[in-house]
């Protein structure tokens, strides 16, 4: 059985710069749900155009990948709350450089639960193939009900793929 890639299989036609498989210029991270350990994990395979210093993956690309992980954590682990989770703030620590084109393993989990519609703190990590910690982040994400998100975003309706993702399960 094929492993579900949540950012592709649950959000069809995903064009997000970080997690959208269909964005030709994006990071193309692939994420999955680890039900046993209550986390989201995945991989990021940086392209050669994602470097900062020669031979090193740009820290902003790693940040963007972890930002997407932080939004998918509550979307998957708290799917009963039909909300769009958006970033309020983040704190990143970079431990060592990621080599150009080196596959990066991503993981995110809930560090601190919010009550009701309060913010949640998500802990994320990026590691190389040897398991060495490259970067870690604490992302504060807030749940927005669909109607509030539409107002904030200045849109009248969600794209169909987002409506399907957030549709109450029967």
C-alpha cells in the first residue's frame, strides 16, 4: 500500500510554495502522518537553485519547509477543528548548515496545545540523512474559522481543494 502524502493526497492541486507539489517553483516537500507518535514527518530535497552560500542550502528554504510542517501539524492532528491554521510568530535556531542537494528530514509535533480557538505551539526539526540536527523551530500557529479567514484574506470563497480539505466528515 502506498504511503499517503498528506499535502498532495488531502489537498489536491496544492500550489503552495512550500508544500505544493504542483507549484513548479516550490520546495516540493512531501509530508506524512505518523499516527503512532502523533506527529507529521516528511522530506525536503533542495534543488541546486536553493543555495545561499555556495554548496549550502539557504536557511530561508529550510524555514519555509518547517513553516509548512507547522501548519500541517494541527491540520492533521486536530482535524476535528475545521480551521485554516496560519502563522502568528516563529523562533528558529540553526545548528549546522545543510549541504546543497542533501535530503532533509522534517518533523513536527504539538509542543503546547491551545484551548478552543487559541494559538498552538508547534515544535519542528530539520535533520540530515545522518540524523544530525540542522535546524529547529517553534511556530505559534492560530486557527481561523473559514469565514474569518475569507474576510482576512479578502476572498469570497475558498478554492475547491480547500473546501474539500475542510469539509466535515460524515
